[in-house]
């Protein structure tokens, strides 16, 4: 495993929140909107599909929900695991689904990774990412 990072979800104000955090923490910030990613989601053009704040070795990531998808305070913090191999990703993902619920099965994504999401038996949200070799 390379890292575990916090991942926050917002309902349309990710850019505002992450710019605030970057200013307060004097951190570097990268923001990509749905439009930047080529996603044709009406009403979502300016919503943030991915933001990454970095300071030293610390990383905080965030995104907006899809339009019309509610974000419930308290359920909007996820742990993102950056995996080293498909075997490691499969093992950890499968282990944490015991008594939990798959939100998004592991699959190849448009950003060049194998990715999946689940909520464990304790209600904690987990995201598993594996960068694919180009």
C-alpha cells in the first residue's frame, strides 16, 4: 500500500472549500471540473470532479457529488487507499466488504486507474485506487 488519504465530498462547493483550506494551510491545490474531464453532465460543468491539496507529504482530496445526489454531513468523508498491485487491491477490497456494502465495484476508470468504493460494516467509506501502467 502506498498511502491512505482522507477524501471529502461536497454538494457543489468543493472549489470554495478547498481554496479556503489551501489558503489556511498554505498548501498547493489542483482542481479539475467535470467540464475539464470531458464529462457531459448538464448542470455539472463547474462542479469539481477531483481536487487535491498537498503540503509536504500530507494530501487531502475532495469532489462534488453528481447533480441531484445529496451529500449528508457525516457521511461525506472517505478513506482513499492507493494500492501497489491488483492482488493487494482485491484482497483489501474483499476483506472490507465482509459485512459491508459495495458502493462501486472495482473497475477500470477514465483516469487510467482501477477503482472501487465500499462502506464497511462500521459505516466507514473506503475508496481503492490502483494506477494502471501506461
